[in-house]
């Protein structure tokens, strides 16, 4: 395995002022379920030291200090032992029950641990609906910003207690990447039970840690493993690399390393794998729409509408629709497809599915004259639409 170089510093990482840190279930709990208090305390010790020392000794932020948002898995895993479950259940109902018990235990443990240093925490539970819809998105942003402004450390998790399959993020790695964009973070740190991304199975002799990833080409030919060893989480290296790709494309650099090296990662030391930013920040909510929303239906576009939406970035008008699938209501995310069935965009629809058939192929002027002024509008407005890669 590759050695970690703790002496060198990544300047971009060391200078980061606002940081999102994600930690997985396997780094906080036992394999049988239940929180490991020592592991939680160890993470809190590191985070607090970074916050207390942040800004001291220079860096481009000078004495401005640092802010940290913690995205923490562990609710379902923490609820297993108290409910007498010996493994993570597969059915949604029992997962929600475990999350209901475990989320309280998880936040209570964090609250007590940070209280040792006189620090406050605030719980923020999200579903995709909270972040893809415009009003909900603004509320989530305001809550996180206000917590930081008041000196409280936000602890974010997916709202597993009520989330259905249709409104789940699926894993907290992706959630962390989206939260990093939501709060305009300078850095995302993904903590796991592996100390970085390797060019093969890290348990195999000769496997080497990949120190930097500057773009997708750097991962050509790399075999990325799946689940972690503990069996209590949902993620794995695949989800972490995907999360790093999302964040980097949105202008947020990423460090992927083990929880035991969290201190080094947060101080900018050359540990783990560093993903350079590959894109610039875009309109905030559209990133969530692209990566967090689950389409409730689909609209088929004619060739002219595809060109208008994809190339000219215009709104989708009724005249360009050739077909509709699914059951959805106004405000739901829908997939926009070409006549071959290929998804080309995603957006929030302004009409119910049952209304769409009478709109297909018609001009907004004709619809307004026949059905009223409420129908003289876009089916999907360009501000609520994102073109897919």
C-alpha cells in the first residue's frame, strides 16, 4: 500500500474556510449495530480542534476561522441493537423504524460529545423534496446558513424515518456532495474505513493509492470496489467516487480518506485521494435537480423541442411535447426524453399528468383562449430545468 505523506500540505485544502465533512456508518458504529461512543468522540475531538485552531497562523483566510457542516450516517445502524436486529433490514418499514430509534441516539451522542467543548449542534434532516423544489430549497439553505451564523454546527442526515424509495438520496455520500454545493463549501471531506482510492483492492499486495484525480481520465482502468467491510452502511467506494465527481464538477474540491486520518485531511496534509475541481459553480438548485430528484414521470419531446431545450436552453412549451408517461402533479420532477426514449433533461413540471394530453402539440395562445390564462405558460420553465450530460 502507498504511504501517506503527512509533511506536505495541499494549500487549497489548508485554506478552505467552510468545509463539509461526511462520515459513514462503518466509522461510527459496531458491525453488530449500535454507536461506538469512542469513535464519535474521536471525530468530535478532531473537528473541534480544527474549529478552535482554524485561521490561526495565516492562510488566505487569516483569522476568519473555519466552519464545518457534518453529514453523518449512522441512524439506521444505531437503531439495530436497541430493536434487537442483528443486521440492517432490507424492507423500508423496518429501516424507517430503526432510523426513528437510531436518529435520536445519534444526535444525542453528538450533542453530548460536542458539549464537552461547549459547542452546540443542530440537526437537519433532508429528503430530495426538501432540496429540488424551489421554496423547500431556500428554506434548507436559510436553516444551514443561520445555524452557522449562530455558531452551531449543523449535523445533516437523510430523513430515513419518513423518506420513501421515491424521495431518497440513496446514500449520504451523494447527499454530502449536494450539501457542499448548497452551503457553497470550499472543501468536501469524505471519511471512510479506507484511506483513499486505490488502483485495485487495497488489501491486495501491490495496490497503490491514487494521490490525485484531475479528471475522469485519471480513473480509466481503475477497478472501484463496492461495499465497505462492516455491512451496516449503504455506500462503498463507488458512491464516494461518484460523490467526488458531483462535487468536483460543481466547483468543490474533495479529499477522500479514512476517519482515522480526518485531522490530517482537514489540515490540508497530503493524505488520502484529492479530487481537483473540474467545473465551476452553477445555479444551486439545478445541481440538486440533476442528482437528487427522482422523476415521477416523463415527457417525450419532438426533435425541435429537444434542440430548443438542449442547445438553446429554452423553456419547454406544450407545442413541443409528443407524449406523456407516469402519474405526477404540478411541481414534481419529470424526465424529458427524445423520440428515441433517451433522457436529455430533467425539470419541474407546471401541470398535472392528467392535464398534459390536452396540451400536446398546441400553442400557449390557443390554450389560453380555450382554457383560460392559466394555460398560457411553459410546461417546464427554463429556470426549473437542467440538461443532462
